[in-house]
């Protein structure tokens, strides 16, 4: 469980630096330059994700609650919506008229859905922590950036491409899920 906690802490701290410690980010940029900052940021995130995956896989699950079987389909629907929002965060979409932070909202929905599906200690830690982090990140970004400026919506062809990309991403995740978590999606 220690690796999982360390990975979550590293992930959270690295992401919150730009909002909560702008001086540290400025110093980091001054020492390393833009590419050095981005490279270091990326390496720290990869390290945090590896710690999370290996921490998850090495932790022995202890069940805290039994998720109701009736939540399985709604949880899967939330996960699909979460992945759609994740894709939308990197593309123009009409959903950006409704959701200011699509990627973070997607992470939040993904986390909540996994809490609906899993009742063990490591799930509670991982998905609970990432859901709380997503909300905290949205609040700090809103404070830092101020008013929400909405972009013009794209054409419907762009939306169709977004749905295709989402379907492909879900297919990849379903394929690698057993390796990541030790459990198949279905």
C-alpha cells in the first residue's frame, strides 16, 4: 500500500504545483527552461503512475463494503462518459459548452464509477483520492484562471470523430485493464 500512497502523493503534488505554488513553478522554469520543466514534469508523472500501478498490484485488497450489483451498468455508463470527457479535453466539442474542465470531470466520474464497482481498501484509496484530487484541481484552476471563456462549438463531423476516438480509447483500456489492475473489465 506504501507504493500506492507514494504514487498518489507524487501525482497530486506535481499537478497542484502550478496552482498552489506558482513561485516553485517559476523557479523550476527559470532553472530548466520550458522544455526542461515539461520534461521533468512528465517524468515525475510517469513515475507517479508507475508507483500507482505497481502499488495497486502489490497491495492486498481488504473489503470494506460490498457494492450493489445494480450499480454495475450505471457505473460502466459513467466510465464511458468519463472517457468521452477525457477525449473532449483535447478536442473541440459541444460538450465544452457544458463542462469547463472535461478531463478533470472525466477523472472524477471515472473515480466515482470505480467506487461504485469496488469495495476494497485499495480501490477506496486510489479512486477516492483521484476523485478528490480532480475536484481540488478544478477549484484551484478556477481560482487561478478566473471567468470561464467558452469556445465556439465545432461541426458535427468533429463530434463524430470524437466519438470514434473515444470508442478506440475504451477498446485499448479494456484490452490492457487486466494488466493494469489484475482484473478484466467484464
